[in-house]
C-alpha cells in the first residue's frame, strides 16, 4: 500500500553528514509532519510514497540546515558602524554607547528580523543568540519559523532589559519556562563574559543550570587582554576561575577561545565542554586564532558561529566554514588540517551537539526534524564538479542556496522568503540607518 506523505525532495546529491563522508546520488528525502521518515533512492520512491508536494532538484545538493552556534542577531543593525578596531575599543567607545542610546524592543525586533532573513537566505536554519530582550528575539524567531536557541543574558551592569543580575536571571528563567511548549525554541544561560560577570552571579548560573538542565554559553578567552586582566586581578586565568566556580562541565559552551595553551586544551577536553569557533570575527577584531585542530585532536567538540554582523560583517556560515578550514591549515602549516567534511560537521552536527539538540537536528537522518538546505551546484563558479563536499566548503557561495526547510516548512523557496516581508523590513532598516548614523 502506498504511503501518503507531506513532501518528497529528490536531489542530484544528498550529504546527510551522518554517516560521515557519505554522499548519496539520485536520492529522495521523505518528509512527513516535519520529520524525515525515509531517505532512499529516487527510483524506489514511486513504489512506496505519494505526495502532493514533490520537489525535483536535478542540479542540487541537500545538506542539513546550517547551525550558527553563536551570534547576537539584533546587532545586525550596527553592521559596519565601527570597523577596524580592537575588541575593547570597539565595545567601549562605539557599541556600548550606541546600545545605551538606542536599545529597545523595537531595536531588537527589527535587528532580529534582518538577521533571520539573512541567515535563512544563507542556509542557516538554527541560531544560538545572546542579547538583551531575549523574549523579543524568541518571538520573532517563532513568527519567522526559524529554529532558535535563545541566550538568557546575564551581565553585571544595568540595561533597559534588567537592572541587576538578579533581575536578569529571574527574567531569563521565566522566559525559559514560557518557551517549553515551543517546538523550535530552546534556551541556554548566557552570562556575557568572565570580565563582566562576578563570582556570585556565576554561582547562581551553575545552580540554575543544574536545576533546569540548561547549557551555559559564554565568551571565554576571547583576547589576550582578557586573560591578562583576569590574571592580574585573581592570579588565575578565566578558565581557571570558571573551573573553580564549577561551570566547566559537558553542557558548557565556550565561545572564541583564541588564547589557549596545550595544557588548557587538555584540561578543557577532560571537562566535556564545547567550543564555538568564530574565525571571521576573531580575525576582524584582531583577537587571535582558536587552535581548533589541536582542540579536535584532543576530543573537544568544536562548532562554528559568525558572532554578530557588527563585528563580522555578515552572518554567512559558508564563509565561516571556508575561513575555519583555511585558517587552520595556515596556522598549523598542515594542508590536511580541517578537511572539508570536518568543516561541514562543525557547521551542522557539531553545533547541534553543543546546543544539546543533536537528537533532533544536525544531520539528514531518519527520525530527525526536516531542517534542510538545497544548494544549486549548476553554476559556473562550482563547475566542473569532482567532489561535492569540497565544493560546498571551498567554492560555494550562500547565493547558491535556493531552498530552505525548517521542520519541513518551506521558508525559502527559489530564493524567495515565504514568511518575511522584505519590503517592509527594508523600510524599517532605512529608519534605523538614519538614527544610528546621526549618533555615530
């Protein structure tokens, strides 16, 4: 008997990511009720499944939706506003004053919409965020249909979102509880950084993380200055301090980690914690290089993030994959370091593992949610074609993403967003450009 399903996606190639290094030709992804229920040769589909929605992508490769494991979506409104500066000068003299002046629900809403539109058009189906008004980011993500891991921000100075660490934590926990019934939204605690969060606040994060079983996501060892500042203050590195406070566990996500000794890599690997590598932001801010080859060799799960469009200046996960692979080869002087498949895993299944979502996303596996990206490889820039995965990482651009599904819902169809009004969004962005330009 034939089985009726929601969607059949036939493609020239499918790279499921798991099992690793598998490239399927002339196969079909079978989707029903938002999940992948089968993956089989296209020739066998007509004997088993029928659907009213059939996609035949003869020149495309299907991959799992890309996972941006660290970003600050509302900061897209500040793209290019303070370029070519080191981190602390960039923050203290430009970004923080702008945020103090303009931070609002409207700022977060419009900035998040811009980021979501950019990410979907570039094949990103899930993002892990850290910013003020996380409730607004969560609701904009729900409206757009994208998957989101919402950072419950905590920082030891007042903002329009919260006046102190207690209020940050209380509001974050209430948001988490309100999102428990939302299938596409999860939460992580997001203390900003060791230099902005005191010991007592971090101890509360440890307790709350254990009680609610939530990951902790934090900027760590981002710059040499940060490490030296901590050593001057407490005679320990930020990682040593976080270890003393009990944060370094299998649910800890350390972002950046550009300043690591061999011993620190070894010690961190033993904690089971994750690293999110943001190569382009680190390069642009002159922060340093995360030693991802050594980290992976030590058994650390390494994912990829863009950081914000204010420091990058884009949310392009194809660019991050390419930069991560090339930078690792240059730093180690080893051309075999971070092969293309490893870079793709960092942008997919490794991100899912870091966020605790690997049972649902990160690979095109039967039983997982149908977060799927279709890439047109029939462009001059990706011809001739000898190795599909190589082209995805080293030759493809995000403009070759034609279609995106999240939980089986078609959010980008032939390069057109189906849930977002681009004309309305552009009108809002024009107003923000005028406001922020006068303050700059």
